[in-house]
C-alpha cells in the first residue's frame, strides 16, 4: 500500500525525486566556438592573428562551413574576434594588424538607458516629377497620377 508521503516523495524510505533533465548538449558550433575561445584565452592564438578560413576550419574539424560561420559569429558576439571584409576573422586585441572600420572611425557611443539606439533609415524615394507624370500619360496611366 502506497502512503501519501511516498507519493509526494517525502517519505524517507522512498526513492529520491527524479533529477531535472540535464542541459542540452552544446551544438557543434558552440563546441567549436568554445575550442577557439579557450585557445584565445590561453594565448595559443595571439591578438591580431587570423583564424583559419571557413573552409580550412570546416575540413580540419570535420564540420560544415555553416557550422564554422556560426561558431565564428558566436566568437564575434563575445568580442573575441572581428570580421574583416574579404580578409577573414581576426583575434581582437592591441596587436591587431590593422584597425577595423569601427576602430578606425571611432565607434558610436551607446544609447543612454531607456533610449533606443539610432538606426539609420534607408533614403526615401523623391516625389514624382514632371517626367514621371509625362511617362504615365504616354503609357496611358494618367488617371493614376
């Protein structure tokens, strides 16, 4: 016969309650990012050094290029590496080979608390001109003007 205490799991003789499920295993991208983050932290990869190309890294670690890009994006989000257009990913630090665009021009200051950061908008189209009205008339769309 089962007592209420046994059902609730508070009876000293009952089995302990089930442990919460373990955290989901890290994705391959997270594992790869952790691998490079540890190497950067231990200075096995120096500031300013270029990380392997996406293809080379994918071949070396036997993962897809998309996994490498995701890992490098994670490292970039952590501030450990920077991407340089058509050059690759580089370890951030004082010994960078050349400053990135944000460093060269000076990074924009962060927005004050409670304020949204300024995001530039795309330019608006100019209002229709005389040429537009003439084109509509020639094409028979004068009633839409």
